[in-house]
């Protein structure tokens, strides 16, 4: 309960249930007594409070530091608070602003609101009045972050709505590990094949952590152009690069207090790996084009479908970043290692797909389960879901899960001695051939990204040289 006053007697207000420590405030007021009062009142509640006497000094601070809220006096020496607010909004500042003044009329209030003020308060004010206004501003900032995250999560769920489904030994061991590791603050590295469920495991780690009520923000590093990924993660200021017409917060901002999931982290270029390592070590970042540093409170979960230790040895991934990420290293088992989960996964997918497609679920016979359990599923759970969707559209379970021309029959005698890598290669080549060389369609059927497919063909071509298969050279 608060009993401080500013100018007049105050009405006590209980703000104990609100998390002020996630936010920073800049006070701009030429009255020393008001600066001292607000700084003293907010310093023990907020993550950071700075107080200055004019817009010039405030602008210098904002060039170096991030503030979620400005408490801005209108009557400032030199540039007025309203003039500076208009400039801030024109340059893309999206934070909350409370304007305060001892002299105001209706025209001033309207000008303040048109300038983008979040609230307008007359001096002298009660302490509960300013604190409640600040709380409303922080609440809007929180909702803005969470709405952004929710839109991303809903988009992701529409594409791949799966969970930790199954009761095989492999998946039960994974569940137990997630329950234990989820409670820890440590960075986690998830390694496993494409489509095996790394994002599902990352979400489970988040849900079992103390950060479960805060945002979970996923990013596929392979899906963002290398020249844009720094801005996507850290944000940028207006004019930082061509096309940056306004300032934008990065995903670290939206993940504040929660978890940032970096999928396919092996695709990050080496310079970006260096910047990410610095953020992990210092827990501060700098938006592109800005001189200000922003403190971050984010747990990182990274994932890779390539062996990162091998990438380190090949010089494609920083060793120090690898060890910083792999505080806890969790392997996600491929579907072929938990084939007994296939019936449960199919029964999990069919009701969801029935609603989306407007068709009835299919009966699942023992013969179909036996046949599907014998298939290697190179695209893992994602490929299985694609197969179930295709089956429901067709009204039956096709013989060939991949959509290729051949069914998953027992291997010919000549293929029994082949390695798993060679079997995967032959299967991918057959699917690509069945798609007449269309890699986009082949990647969709296999449940992998086109970039992954391109990389595999490039690796096979480099290994074979002039003797590479004709298909790899044509595709």
C-alpha cells in the first residue's frame, strides 16, 4: 500500500499484484522537486528510472537506452514536450507517453492526444493518480507484446498443431527430461532430424518453466534472409537501412520475460552468431542503427537438424556459441525410433484435420498400422501428418506415405546392406523423381524445407563430383 503524496493528499492504492520490474521509465521535467519525487517513487518499483530536465538531454539518453514509458512535462526549456513528442512519433518511437503540465486548456489536451500521448495529467496530482496512469501504460505495453506473440503462435499452430503425443520408451524419456530441464533457467539445445518435433519440445520446456505465463516466441532462422535476421531479432530504428521507414521492435523485445526459440540455428551466418553470443553473455542488445542498449530477460532454446559439433569442426559454427547454447543438449528421437507411437499420432491428427477439411476421420486397421510402422519416415512426424491429411482428402490410406510411385514394401536384397544415410538418399531421389524434379513439391511431400533438400543435393553432388547421380545434377 502506498501513502506518498505529490502536491495533495492521496488515496491509497494497492499495486502489489503488478510486475513493474519488467519496465523502464524516463522522466523529463524542469522542476527538480518533481524529478526527484518521481525518481524516488518509481526507482524501487521499475527496472530502471532516469530523470532529466529537458528534451535535449532526454534525446541523448534515448540514443543509448531503451525506455518503455516517458513521463514528459509540456513546459520545458527550449523545445516543448508536445513538440518533442510529435518528433518522437514521426521517428517511430512506439513507447507509452504520459504528458503532465500545471497549465492546460482544451486545445493543449487535444494537441497532446493527437501527438500520441497515452495520458494527460494536470499538476498537482496525487501519487495514486500517476501510479495508476503508469500501470495502465505498462498494461498496454504488455498487451501489445502478448498480442504480437499470440498472432505468431496462432499462425504456427495452423501449420503444425502437434503435441508430445505417444507412450513409447523414447517419448517417455523425453517427457521426463523436459519436466526436469524445464524448471531450470539454463539455455537448451535441441538436436534432431527435420520434422521430429523440436518446436513441440521447445514449447513443452517453456510450459514446464517458471516463464510459462510469459511469451513463447519462435523463429525459424532458415526462413529469414541473412541480411534481415539481425533486425528481426534485435529490432531497428527508422532509417537504419533501405526500407526501414519506421522503427520496429525485435523478437527479443516481444519475448521479454519468456522464451525465444531459435529453430535451425545452424543456418545463422558467422557474423550473426557473434552478435547473438554477445547478447547471451551480456543480456543486452542494440537495435540495428541505434546506439542505445536494451536489457533483455529471455531464455534461449535453440534447435538444429544438423550435428552442431560437426559444424564447429567444419568451421561453420562458432565453438564458443555452441558451448553457450548446449548447456543442456537434448536429442529428439526420429519417428522410426518410436514407430509404436504412430497409431496414437494418427488418432491425434485426424480429429483436428476433420474440422479443418470438413471430412470424417478414417478407420485405422491393423494392416495399415503394420505397413506404416515399416516405413522409415525421413520427414518424421511432419511427414506423417501430411500423409494423414492427404489420406483424409482421398478417403483412404494410400500405399505410399510419401506420395511416391512405390509403396513401403520390404527392401530389395540389394538394399539390405545399405546405410541409413544411403537409404535416405535413395528415398529422397525417388520422391523428387516422382515429382518430376520439382523440389518444392518433393520437400512438401517429404515434410522438410526446400532449403534442407537443396543442401542434401549439394552435399551429395560435392561428395560424388562428376560421378554424382544424374538426378542430383538435374535438380
